C-alpha cells in the first residue's frame, strides 16, 4: 500500500501518454528541437512540483499544457529582450534557420514546418492542439482559459490562413 | 482541404525518438526522487493549511513532531495508510494521501474508480473498528460524514465518465460499490440502532445509483417490489386459515394499494421519469414490507386470545416489535426496511 509508488506510477503514466504531445506542441511554436526537448522536460518537472505544492484542480493533461504554455510565454519574452547575437550564442535559433532540423524530417515535413513558421502564433496553437494533439474544444478552453466560442472562431480563422499558405 | 489534411498528418509524424523519450524520463524521475511530494516537512506545513481543517490541529502538531524526529522520511505518509478514524494520522490518510492520489489520476475512468474505492475503504474501516470492538458512536458518525462527502465526489466523477461516453464502466463501478455495501451489510446492521443510523450509510450509496443510473435503479426496485408481493401472496395462502377475517381483508386491501403504487411507477417509466418511478416502486416496496408483520401480529394475538380465552382481539400496532417472533428478515424491517428509511 505504499502511496509513494502509486503517485510515482500515476505520474509516469501521464508522461508516457503526454510527452509526445507536449513536445510537439512546444516544438511547433519554437521550431527548435533541442530547446523543445528541454522545455518538455521542464514542463513535466514543473507540473510535478506544482502538484506537490498546490494539488491540482484540473486534469493532468490540462495542467501540463497550461504549464507548457507558460514556459513558452517566458521563452518568447526572453527572445524579445535579447538581441540577435545573444540569441545565436544561447543556441536559440531564430525562425529562419530550419536547415539544422533536417535530421529526421522528410522533405514534405520540412515544407510543412516552413508553413508553420508563417502561421500566427495563436493560430499555430489552435491547429496543433485541435488537430495534432486532438484535444476537444472543451479541453482547449480549460487549458487556455478562453471561451469555447473564441476557440472555435480562432480555429476557423487558423484553417483559413493555413489553406492560404498551403495553396499560395 | 486535401493539402490541409496532408499538412496535419505530416505534423503528427513529428515525435520524440525512443532515446529522447527515455533520457528525458530518466531526468524527470530523478527530479521526482529529489523532490518527493507528500513527505517533506515544508510540504506538510503547506498541505496542512490547505487540507487539514483547524479542528485537526492536534494531528498536525503530532505530525510536525514526528517529521522533526524522523526527518521527514517516508514513514509518516506510509504510517497514515493503515490508520483508522480516531487515530491522529487518519486525516492525513483521507485528506492528504488520498487527495493527492485523486489529483494525480488522470483518466476519467481511473478517477471514478478511485473515488468509489475511497468509499469502499471507509466501509472497510467500519468493519475493522467493529472487529476490534472499539467502535464508538462518534466514530461511526464521522465515517458516515466522510462517506457522504465521498459519495458526492464519486457522483461527480461517475457522471463525468458517463457523459464522456463510457456508460459501461460507469455502471460497473456502481455495481462494484453496491456489492461492497452488501458485503458490509451484516456489520452495518449490527451497528444500527436509534442513535446511530448506519442505515443512512446504505441509503447514501444506494442513492448514488439512483442519481447516476435512474433507469436501472427503477428497474431493480420494481423487481424487488414484485418479489416482495409474491412472497406476501404465498404467505397469505399458506396462513389464511390462521388469519382472522378482518386481517385477511386488510392485507388484501393493502396489496391493492401496493399494486396501485406500482402502476404509478410504471406510468412514470413510460414517460421516462425514472426518478419518480424509482420513488413509487420504493414506496410500494415499503408498503408491502409492512403487510407481513401486521399479519403475523394478528395471528399471534389471535393465538394469545384463544389461550387466555378472551373473546376480544387485542389491537396490535404494527410497530409493536415485542409481539413478533424475531426472524432474520424481520428484525430490522419494523424500524426500517432495507430501502425504507425516511427521505431527507
């Protein structure tokens, strides 16, 4: 009846289930695989800490995405404050240099990523959460704190822009 | 849309490599080990403020001392696991350990199952205390309050599971809970008296079924009521020569009333009002339950009258337990039947 093991197991189950999703979510926003990996890891560790300190009112999935989004916001802020040289030094690659990511990406995926770059951030978020992570509108509302209506509207607009980018 | 679909399927292909996944996992695990939750003194201080109401200050202080002495080892959380109501660590078990587990379970099914398990744990605690022989009225009341709280939580999770489309598992969870209550029935009956109604504990759990699965609950209750009617009819047949004529008439009239109630319920079923149907069938069952003891009363008093050679029948009230020969079915039925107690 060791409670400690129970808790550990449950959390690791969540890792198995959601690590890919969280990684992808972050990756599409940052376009940097290494950094996305780091932030994915941070997300899980911070979620663990959060649960330890405050418990969790939401489902683990919501919580993970919330924390991931917060980390992304921090990341963007850092980017804004830094000059390009500093960025290069830290290894955070600005959107342009996709060529470093060629390792396991096929030609078509590369094109997809290039398109992703051009999408507005909020639209990126809408499309990845809805269609890649296959979250329901309700889950998305829970995670982002926005109304289901706003989210529906945003998804439609995102799809429109995506179509334009793909066909143009 | 074709290009969009293709685009999205390309995006889905991007995932972690096995190595990446494993390596991150290892780092995360070591973080978890270094920052255990539920065990450190600072955690307990904070958690105590959130989870443990001020009435358990004694418990909090005791834990603080234990933690200081043992340095916040896993001992405390583990020790709490086997505690019973009245123990100092009991609130830790229910309000901290179990709560953490609740928060961490992420599937809807897992959550519903866990909350139901917590109710079963409470029932088990009653049994343990009873076996020890140390159970007090106070403790029963405490557990009863916890069960009511817990049932609210379970109801939420079970309804959530149902709405997410998984009625089957939701039903399974309820059935499991009902079985568990049946298993503890003997202990609950034993402890049932005027001051402590463990009957209400059974009611609370049964209510859960009505709220989450009103149709099934109504069907089950109809079955119960019909079974009862059959039994009574058999009983009357067997004993009608022993029964005074008035009593026979009364019993038959009552049976008609019961049948009317059942028809009410059946009508409600047709209009899909399962909650009302359940209530009607429950009423019918209750009314039916009163018939047999009344008859037995009359028969006994008939006998008594004949023995003492008094020409008049004594007026017996149905609540007059003492005149009835105790039988396993009968003892509790006069106060409450299984599904009988007053509605809140």
